[in-house]
C-alpha cells in the first residue's frame, strides 16, 4: 500500500500506533455482534417487525463488506492516513445518529453509514500497520490485529447485554462516540502523512456489487412474508442476478478493476470465499435466531442473553486458535471438513429447544459445539487462500476473502430470518417451529459445506509463514 518512505515505527513509536488502530478496529468488530443482543429491545422501542430487524443487522455488514475493497483502493490512491481519518469520522458520526434514531428508517440509515465508514477505516488501518512494522515485529503486530476479530465478537455480545439492560440500547452505539473522538484526536500525532499513488479507483464496480447483494438480501427477506413466487421476491432476486452479471462486465472493462477475474477464478480463492461465506453466514444466523428465541420465547433479559452468548463467542476464538495449530499439521482440507461437521452437529443439537426446557441444557451445548467448528473455518478460509496465491495477487485475494466475510453474515441472517419468519414475533404466539426450521437449515447447510469442502479446499499443508489464528479484515 502507498505510505511513507521511511518506516513510521522508527519515528512515532509503532506500538502506540498499533494500540490506537486496534482500538478503532475493535469498535468495528464489536458492532457486528453487539447489536444482536439488543435486537428485541430495539424492535419493541421502535415498533420494528422481522424485516426491519433483519436490516438492522445486515445493512452494516452489507456496506462494510461490499465497499471494503474500494476502501483499500482509496487508501492506495489518496493515502492511508487520509482514508483512515475519513472512515473514522464517518463511523463516529454515524454511531451518534444510530443512538439518536427515533425510527427504524433512521436507525437503518445510520447503520449503512457506519458500514461505509468501517469499509474505509479497516483496510486503511491495516495498511498503516503493515508499513509501520517490518520483519518479526510486523508478524507480532498482525497477530494482535487478527486476534481483535475473536475478542471483539466475544465482548460484543456481553457489552450489548450490559448496555441494553443498563442505560438502554442506544448506548450500544453511543459508546463508540468518545472512543472514536479519542482516536481521531490521536491519529494525526501518531500516524504520519501518507502519499497516495493517485491511481484510478473502480467506484462503479464497488457500487454495482454492493447494490446487487442488497437486492439479493431484500428478495430473501421479503420471501419470508410474501412467499417465493411473489413479485416482491422475484423482481429483486432477478435484479440481483442482472447486476452481478453487470459487475463482471464492468470488471472486464475498467483499467483498474476492483476484483480481477483471473484472481476470482483461482481455485484457492473460490475455496476461501466459499468457506468464509458459509462460516460467517452460519455464525451470524445462529446468533440472530438464538437472541430472538431467548428473549421472545424464554423471556431472557438482554444481560442474561449476553452472558449466555459469552461462552459461545469464546468458543469461536478457541476454535480459531486450535484451527491455526491443526492447519500446519493436517492441512486445510481436513480442518475445513471437520469444522463444518462440528458446526452441523452443534446446530442439530440446538433443534432440541423447547419453551418448557432450559436453554442451558438444550440450546447452549449445541451452540458451543457449533462455535468450536466455526472458528477453524475462518482460519482455513484465509490461510489456504493466501498460501496458494501468487505474491502479486495477495492484496486482491485478501480483500475478496474479507469482503465475503461481511457479505456472508448479511446473507446468512437474511436466509434464517426468512425460514424462521413464523416464529420471529414477540411472545409465545409464534411458537418455536420457525426457530427449529432455521436451526435445521443451518445444520443442513453446514453438512453440505463439509461435503463440498472435501473436494474444493486445496489439499496439502500450507507453509508455516501463512498459518495464522484468525482473520483480520
């Protein structure tokens, strides 16, 4: 990426830069899971139905993932510090708007702006880190950066429960404002100016692929109420297909494409995007269903829900750590297959839920097992891709993998919301049939993913230099 001519770490105290940027990244990751626990309370306060609650989750990950590669390109073209400050300022202002939102439309608009800010901030921060540190110090810094993903997911559910049960759900967003202002004030002093390359940026490609995915999600969500044959379902899905085709045409025609067709066609990239898409979709889908089940059906408080989710989020981190060790010994294929088998078994166990049974004996054991499987899948997706890609395509491949991490969450929540539509209403009236159907779908998808991974994930063990313990956007 285009940054300073001399290593910033020698001039500014690199570890201070790392702490600052990890704090900013932590906000972005927390905001993926922190809202999950607050969803029922948000729905009750703002009178939001299933579709609107789905968009509260998916709008953020959609804009974050859909525009992330564009954010990386802008960091190259305009300079990483400038892009970092723009993204951080937008994310902080959008968080304030979300907290002040008095309607579902205002909240969803704020979540979209948060996602745009995150898509600028995250790749620019990573660019600063990779040029601030060199050699062994860079490896340690990137390890800390990668760990933020698991830690943010783990603490996000707990923070969401504490804030929602305490000062209220708006503070799930307000808490970002002072943190964002502190980082904004410190960045100019610690991060030196960066000269951009002035290269062209594929804005049309980024907008087309993001709009295509938005239409896909809209069609999937609408199907839950209107049915699969309704015009409100068919037309958005058809429009999504046409826009994805247009995206391919745009990428073939521009001088600096967002995603190169030859890179996307490589088997390791196809494998990595598949594993990442499914793993993230399963993770956020299970979080979405479980949060609404616990609070709508079992009448858990937001704090109780956050505490129950905490061992699940920790299990994802533990699984990622174990996956990193196993990849170097067994290779990516057996780890990917085992990951999805564990997830399928865990989701199947979760289908035993009942309003008359304890969540700690029905929902939680399967949830923890599924989480242990999802963690290694994240590591496998990133590691097997980057270990099998030519050096000149590392940046593009990494951007594609991280894009599908966010888009997978959007699609996963949309799909389970549609399947479980009959149960996603407050109170026991909806029953648990929809929740069971959604969890069953997750188990089936994970089982199919295990079978696909058996033939799709590249065989062999990756080089030690590529083995990591998490994904780091």
